[in-house]
C-alpha cells in the first residue's frame, strides 16, 4: 500500500473514532436528570381560592428546601386547580394520576372534595395526603388517603368544651348543608355540647353561595342565645356576621377553621368581624418545633407576612410525602406502594404544626392539638391551646 493512501485511511479512522467519542460525550452531557412528580390539587380559583393559595404558599416554602432525593432525583410539583368544584376536582385528580403519572398527591383541601376522589385514590393505589380536610369520613375505608390534621370530632369537641367552660350554655347552630365539613362539625359540636350540659336552642342551615341570612338572623334574634356556633366557610361567614351585627345581635360567634381566612372575614364584615372566634391548627407566634421556627422565618422572608394555618398544614402534607419519598429512595424502592406505606407509618416526623405520627389503621395523626383564635383588628389573636 502506498504511504499516501495509508495515511489518508489512518486519518479517516482517527476522525471517525473522535466523532464517535464526541457524540458519546455529548450524549452523557445531555442525559436528563431523574425526575419524579408530586401532584398538588388545590382550589386556586373559586370561592375559597384564598385557602388554596395560602396552602400552596406553605408547600412552596418547604419544597424550596426539600426538592431532591438522596440519589439526586428531582421532585417536580404538578399544580392543578380544582376550582372548589366537584367535577373539576375529580377531573384534576384523574389527570394527575393518569396523564402526569404522579407518585403521590397532596390535596384536595376541602372535605367534600377529598371524599369525592377517595375511590379514585383507592382504585389507582395513589398515596394521597389531605392536609386540612377534617371530616372523619375522609380517611374511613381507604388505605390510600392519609390526613395531616386533626378531625372534626376533635375540633367540634374543642369548640363545645370552650363554649361551656366560658359560660355559654345556650347555643344556636348555623351550618352549611351543602358541605360535609360543616355538617360534620355541627354534629360533633352538638353531641359534645349537650353532653356537657349545654342546650341547643335551634339548628339552622344555609347553603354555599348564600348571601342573604336575614331569615336565619330573625330566628336567632328571637331565641337570644349565649353563643352562635357557625362551622361555615369565610365567604358566607363574613356576610353572616356583618348582617348579624347590623340586626343588633351581639351574641359571640364561634366557628371552625373554615373561618380562619381573616382577610376575607374582615373584607366582608369589616369591624363586625372583631370578636369572632374559631378553632385552628397552628399559631405562628407559638411555633412547636425547630422546623416551625425555620419555616416561619423563611415564609416571612418569601411572602412578607406570617404563615396561616393553611400554609402550615400545607407544609405538613408535603413533609409527610417528602419523608416517605426519601425513605423509599434509600431503599431503592421508589414505588407508590412503598411511598404509601411510609406515609401511613410515619412516626414522630418533625413538621410545622408539631411532630407527626400517623395511625396506620386510620390514616389520621395521633395527638394533634388545636388552638382557639379570635379576630381583633383584622388579625387572628391566639386565645388558647387545647390538647387532645
């Protein structure tokens, strides 16, 4: 073979080998980092959008810190707005599970929405953490829906005990017949209140979206109760309180965490909102853990306001999921089965509202305390901490 021909072949072989090495190298550089998806199903528009947005704000603060697993897998949040609508809620959940292939879902927020997707969680075997859906039925007869907050049987009991302890022995209950959350709280308050010696003068109902409460207020005025127990949401609660005070009724109003949207309550009721009391999950002025203190500081730096109970419980729900993902990652078993098991067997997990231990049989946390707050000057003021 002539020297010139040999040299040309040699150069071609070297060039081809270099090209192959270059392509292989590029392939390595362009290799995508491993990713896993977690669904977030919240009401970001609609009548309780404030609650959903505050919950999402809390999730994002802890997500900023906890978004990568030990093996380098990145967690991606997939947010879906259920609009506080049952059809959109179910469609959103199914989209997260089927189209987005999420490994877990946090949400939905309200009890009625959580109950609406329970069978889909069970069918798809998708671990689902509801952070503030308090109706006891939410986690009954399901292995795949877990709760990060206390239940209405405890919340209703706290309200009743507080009312009796403070001398309010005659009550009228005003509840929202369209909401499982409201009917559940009504039932538990009524049972505990009567047991402790209180007298229920009347049980009145409203429906979600009502704006005129004069018929109910006329009955309340006639009955002259010591206290009005109103386990309803803030959009109706604010208008009710405004009309109540305009009609000269001075009886104190006590509700559940549905009245915890103080900004909406004061926007709708103005100064009439002052004095309204409600049971809640968390108070930023009394952080129970070191993680709580860090969370409050980071939340205030990010949003320039103190975190609400919705932000705190939203953070708790994500922490439960992240803790499970991390454990399964270390086991080299990033599957829905493993994640669900670790969520349901969480033990003494440091979170924002306290240390979380889940009862694997019920899917509910053990020994979650409650706080009672009062609206004063457009702010929620701590009144009392109540242990189970």
